[in-house]
C-alpha cells in the first residue's frame, strides 16, 4: 500500500471501524440548545481544543511506534488525563477498538499491534490511529491531518442527520477550515514529548456529553 493511499483510507468515513455512531458531540450540543447555525463555530472550537489534543496524541503514538514502543501506554495515559468525560473516553475507546480489530486482522504479528492490545482498556481512537498509521508507513504530518479532518468531517456529516441544512453547506465548512487546520498541524508536529502535549479542554462540550449519555432517545452514541 502506498502512503498517500493509506492516509486516504484512514480518512474515509466508510472504513468499517464504527465512526458512523459518533457525531463529535454535535447531537449533545444541539439537544442542549446550540442553534444549528452555530455548527461552523462549534467545528472551529473543536479544532482548537479537542482535535488539537487528539492529533497531538496520535502523532506521539506514531512516534512511539517508530522509536520506543513501550511509551505507547504513556501516551494513552496522557490522553486519558486530558479527557475527563467518561462518555467521551468510552466512545473514543469504541472507535479505537474498531481500528484495533482492523490492525489485528491485517497485521497480526506487528509489535505495535501487540503493544496496542496490551493497553489495559480499549485504546482511545487517536492512539490507535497513530499506531495503525505507523504500521501502514504513513508520515506523521498525514497522521495529524487525518485526525483533524476526521473530527471536522464527523461533525459536518452528523449535521445532515440532525438539522435541516443544504449538504453543500457542510462541504463549504470543511473547505473553509483548511487554513486553520494546516496551521494546527504545524503546531502538533512541534509537540516533542508528552510533557509538551496540549491540555486545552472544552468544558461545556464535556458537560453536554455527560447529559447526553443519560438520554434514551438519541441517534448517536456521543
């Protein structure tokens, strides 16, 4: 598999790893009263906070596979510490489990896959994404970009199921955020260690996730 092809594969929502059950917290936000016209602002806020943290974790996991695979668990622990909401931890673990299942099937003897399986709980998606990307030979800039793109596209796609909107508008949102994403990719690549890993949070979105977890009528897990 070529590296560009692998990066496209990981950024494809049709990859059978469970992404269809996740709205990037959008459903929780709309149920809490966020108007649909604020979704582009929500996407921007996530890019600067949640997605930046997760992309940093993905890149650090990628580097751990390349240099010191024993550090993979440390990266995972650091991401857990930056994800205080248990519902968000849970859905990330579910998505990570989907990537892990794919990795076990396709690269069962790779040491990185074994290290991923050795994590005490289902690996959070960014750590699994960084690990799988390293196994596939994708470069770290593509890993960071895929992480950001997935976050943006997850929210944009979920909007189509949750609010009355022209689908082309969501395409415009994704294109409009590209310059910011590219600058954030550079920031993420400059993270040299777990100690440098961003710890920015989105407290309101975290509270939304806790409220959403108790809902009995919902479309998405989170």
